[in-house]
């Protein structure tokens, strides 16, 4: 069963596109697309995953106003901390969060993040997954969080390609590019926490998509050698992470067997 109510995300994407805003799905939803969202949302006080949209820096100041002027969204005064997902990175940076108005009962917040902070430029068409007509529901059969979406809805949403998404992580959570690391007296503690989430995010993508060393060499090695070393380490240690997860999984924390791995490999955007 999906942990997402995808309706607000689809409506927000449609509204922004109508106004000519290039947008990309990020955060928890992108991890879910890649079978890599390991965060537990079972706490009854938890409102579930945040729906993150990445917009270009040019459109970032206007994006919130566009969505709110539609009457379908309104500002969320208190942003979810999302500590379990990214250490509160969005809230710490003060990125705007919205919620739906009366037309939808969803409790999910929508966060608007500028591309320069997320490490993804939605104006660049090469960052997006191309889902061809030959793709069927079977390509997404292993992604439980996508079960609330039809194939047409999956095709409609602007997902980042896995190499682009992986390479965006240092910009998002890496200490050198972290704008909140020196914001106050707790900067060192904040930086360490984000570093831990950075490593966890890399491991989650490795385990969710069964990333191989060959994939790392093809898509990360030249572009970001430091990140490539981190991803290779996560690949080499994937079996060590099996001990504390589902005992039936034999490939990674998220993949049971070779048949399961073959289904995961069908997800568009792997390369």
C-alpha cells in the first residue's frame, strides 16, 4: 500500500507547468520512485512524507504565489521537520511549505525547493526520465508507493533520472554546500547530522535500485570522484546492511532475489 497521497503533487505540477514553470519531483517522492524510501511513517502523529518540487532559481520566488493564487493551496505556517528523511534540511533552510485547501483532505505538505540548492536544474530536459510508450505497469510492479498512481499519472510526473538524482546528493546534503552548517552555534552538530543523512541517502539508493560498481563507473566516477568513492563503498558493503532488515532479502535491503532484481531493473530512468 502506498504511503503517498499523490493527488496534491499531480495538481501542483500541472498548475506550475500551465504557468510555464519547469519543475522536477524531488525528495521522498523521488526516492519512492526508485524503490528507495526506507523511512518509517508509522507514528500516528506523523503526517507522512513531504511532497517536494524542485523549480529553477528564476521561478523559485514566484512558484509559491502561483500555487496559492490558484486557490488550491495555502501556506503551511509550521513546516514538517522531516528529521527522519533528511535531518530537517528543508525546514532549516526555510523553504516554503504548502498544504491543500478544502478541495482535498490530504495532510501531505508540498515543499518548494530551488534547483541550485537541490542540485538539479529542471530547465535541463536531460535530467528527466523518459518513459516511452512501450513501458507498462509491469515496469513499476515492485514499487509499492507507486501503487496509487496510474501509468498515465506516472508518465505525467517529472521524475529525475537516477544518475542525476544520485549526483545531486552532495549539493543537497554534503557539508561543503550545506547553507545551514554555519548558521548558528550548533553548526558542527548540524553538519554531522546532515553527513549521516547524506550517507544514508546514498545507501538507500544503492539498495533500492541494486546499483552496481559498473553503474558507478559509468555515471558518477568522472563527474564526481569523491561521491563515486562513497557510492562504491555503499555497494561493497550492501550485504552488511542485510543483518538488521528483512531476513528474506538476499540481494539488498530492498530486493529479495534475482527475480525481484530483474523487475527493479525495469524502472525507467536507471541510466
